[in-house]
């Protein structure tokens, strides 16, 4: 049972990492640029 849980986390970790990377690298500067555009 423990091995299956480890495999599941190994499968889902790259997805989480890409999501965090996407939010951090693309959406945050984009929203920051929009905010600075208004101010």
C-alpha cells in the first residue's frame, strides 16, 4: 500500500511543480504588469 502511495505522489508532483511554475513565472508577472499599468 505504501509503494502505491509513493508512486501516486511521484506522478502528481511534476504536475504540481508545473502548475506552481506556471503561476509563478507567467501569471504573477502578468498581473503585476497589469497592476503597474493601472497605477
